[in-house]
C-alpha cells in the first residue's frame, strides 16, 4: 500500500533516527528494523563501568510454545517532567555522544531509568556508526569517501549528514585515556542499559514491543498470541505514563503490518495523538526519519501533518479525528475507549 510505504519511516524512535551508513548505501530508504541488534560481534572498545552489576545473559526470541508474557513494568520512581525532558534534550542535541555517555553513566548506575534508556540509545547509535569503521580498517575520512563512492544516487545532503553522525561518535574511536570513574560503558553493552531501563521507563518498554514486531512474521499462532499479549501490557504502561514520546512509540508498533488490523489508519492516528499531546512533530525533531514531499530530506513538508495530508487527501480528516480522540482518551485514562485503536491482527 502506497501510504504505508511512504510513511513507515516517519517515526523510528530515539536512536532509530540515525540511519546506518551501510543501510543507506544499500537501500536509500528508512527502516524500522535494527539489524545491528542481532549482531554478536564484539570489538576493541569494550571497557568496564565501576560499581554496577554484571549484565544478564542475552535472551533470544522465545521458542515456539514458550511463555513470554511478563508483568507490566513498575516504575522505580515517578520521573519528573524536568528530568525526563532534560535527558531527552541532552541526548538529541549532543554533538559528542562519548561525553554524553560519560555523564549519563553516573545517573544510570544510580538507577535513573531515563538515563539508562538514553545511555543505551547513545551507545547503540555509536555502535552502528563506529563498528563499520573499525571493521573496515580505514581511517574516518577514507571510510567516508568510500561510503560516498558506493552511494552515487544518495540525497545531496548525504555527505553532511554522514559527517555529523560520525562526528557525534568519533571520540569512541580515539580510545582516549580517561579516569576510570568517567569512562562510559563499552559500546557493545548498549543492550544491558536498555534492558535495565525496562524496569522503570515507558520508552524502553515500548522499544521492547517495537523489536518484538520483527519476530511475529515467523511465529506460530500461539507464540504470536503471547507476543501480542506482552505488547498490550507494554502499551498499557506507555499510555498510563501519558508521556508524548511514549504515545508516539505506540504509533511505531501500530504501523506494523504484523501487528495492527489497520496499520495505515492506526499508526498515524497514534502519532497524531502524540503531536496533540505535545510531541515535536516537525522536521526539527531528529528522532524522526523525515520522508519529505520529494522523498528526500527537505523543508517542503515540515511536519507530520503535512505529510499525512499529502498522502491521505480526503481521508486525512478521519485519521486526524481519531488522533484527537486518542489524545483525549489517553488524558482521561479511558483504556476501554482506546481498544478500538488497539485492534491487532
């Protein structure tokens, strides 16, 4: 369906806004699937963090018939709006994710779930950017030139964006000598911090559901039922938080054709609800994968509403009304009333 094809990449979640270089070279289109999360490769940047427990063994997708439903996450503390906004803004605006990781590690070790979430996002972002450079054996500039030569039809601003993304993570390559207390975790440990954040952060909970959508295509009926049951528990956590970014993350899940009964309707309706609740739905928000009016990054369609209006035409009014209704029901805590927008395949 054309609408789904054009819009599936609008919101990728924090950390998914940075498109992997190799993926851009290969396809030149956004994706919601994080293939690097399935990599078992390690590299030379592994370092330890003081005074924290060892990561638990990584858990693979459940086998057929294996129970997957868990109790909803119970926040360790009620995060203040100021703290939640502070970590998000600092992560988004950071031009040096090595320094950001060093700062976030202290709060993450102390149990701040939002710091844990964005620390995991920063490490994963840099794992994507720095890993290919390390494996190539090239210097940064050589690697950039090679990437350009392999992407002759990339957008005009591809080089600028590529340099900006690598620059945010480049200090991880230098292996600078810092005091033990200020060294951030190893890049390969991003899963540990994202898993830790699930215990108390709605964005981390929704990321678990977003990743789980990948396993639905090959799941048998019972396993799919269990995965979706867990998703509903996660979604309830996000809705109860009333946080605009968490509501946008619900939209990510309902854009999936493996999950939603009507993804072309449910996905954008939840995203518009997030906009209504205060989420930044403009091209100024780097958490977006901007799909512009000419299928390149530009200013011709500066907001989500612009893109939906372009692609949906007369149907936009119905989606917009649904977004307004969702936003209201989230605000008043009408879980039963939201069920019509949470229908799954």
